[in-house]
């Protein structure tokens, strides 16, 4: 098992993961990051932010992957 760290951001707020979680490989860690992003989108929209992200790091601190979402509105009155 390998320890991965999942840093998150919602709008300008950033949270660095100091504990991490163990997964068998990078693919599994990235899958979990994608699932986490879904929850972050809901939280970001509820808080009025227009973007959020999950960054996956390995135990050396190297960034392995970054998953993000950006959103906005285009409301027509026609």
C-alpha cells in the first residue's frame, strides 16, 4: 500500500492534507480523488465559489494528478 495525500480547494480556500490515505496504486488514489471532487462541487456551489479542485500527492510531496471543476451561469431572460 502507498500513502497518498489529497489537497483540496474551494474558491480561494485551500486545505492541505497532512494525514493522507493508503491505496494500492495511483489509479485507485485518482479514482478516490474524482469521487471527492463530486462532493466538493456541491459544497462550492452552496458557498458561492466558482471552482474547486483535488490535488493528489505522493509521500514525497510530488503532485501525481489534479482534478478540478469550474462553473458559472448564463441565464437568458428570453
